[in-house]
């Protein structure tokens, strides 16, 4: 039988991009520890609407840890206290009765707050649009054994492709760097034959767009790797740097 707890919530409220914002405090009773974190927020919003108050705006879509839209800071940790867990996968069993939970949006210049816990992450979309794809005509799909890919590279490519673009790496980095995200998107193509044709153009363009969007530089704090809900490895940043340097050298020859 599930246990019901009381939680004290300290939530960032901000009407729009121009509003300076502030924390508001709420107490929520009868929270089942079997609930997900987002279901708890749903419960809070039902209470707020019944009381004639404005509900808390937050993003969610799949609620299965796939889309990355549920992003928020929970007690100072991206997606909360559980390792490799998105906010929607986090359950209230991770909290105790009468706990105070501080909930904030991502804090980064490149992720301006739209309302409450909702931020504009279109800067990530612009980075992807600048080169995170294969555009060459490859014709019909070849037989699976026609182009050999080592298991090591295939595994690393799949691990990098697991990135859901949630932005936890940016929010947890003291420099608001997006290098883990960008390196994952560059790596999963750089490790496969299909990505080789446009490798130099891709690395140049995506790194340039990342800088233009206002993300900071990497100084190896490794907070990005620690907070990533999909466990994206820091080694991808080294691979991105190698791809970028190779592209720069090639452009000067």
C-alpha cells in the first residue's frame, strides 16, 4: 500500500520573459509516493485551479523519459536526485514526509524563461539545423553487411545518439556550456560511415552555431556528464574537439 506524504514546494513563478520572477511556496497534502514528480505537479495545479489561482506552467510530453521536455532543476539538481533519470521518471518515493522541494527552470542565457518552469530551448534546434543530419543522397538502403562498422564504433554511436536534448548539461554547467549536447550529436554521425562525407562541414557549422547561441565554454567540471539522464559520456567532447580541429586544418590546406 502506497504511503501518502506532505511536501512543501518552493516554485519559481515568472509571468513572461520580461517579468523578474520570484519564488512562491505551497504545501501539498496527500501526495502518494507512487506518483511521478509530474503527477505531483498536476495534483498541485488541480488544487490551484480549484482555489482560483494560476496553475504552474511546466513542460511535458511523452512522460516516458524520451522527449526531454520535462526539464527542471529540483533541489539544485537537474532532473532531481536520481542518477540517469528524467523529471518525468522521478517518483515521489525519492522524497520524505514534510520535505521542502525547490523547483526552478533551467538557468542559462541561451534558455530564456518563457513562463514559470518553461524555457525556450530553440537554440538547441538551431544547432541541429546547422548540421546535425546527413543530407547527401545515399540511394536505397544497402544490405546490412555491405558497409562494415565495428561493434565498438556502433556501440559508441548508439550511446551518443541516446541524447534527448533536454538541456540538463547546460543547466548544470557553471559555464552554461552545451558541449556535451553538441558533441553527442556530432559523435553519433562521426562514428558511422554515413556521417563521413559531411563530417568537416558539420563540425564547423555546429560549433559555430553553438557559440552564436551564447553557450559558454567547457572547463571540464564534468557536471554535464553527472546530470545527464541518458549517461552521455564526457569522452564525446574530446571527439568533437578532434573533429573540429581536423576540419579547421583541412580548411587551411
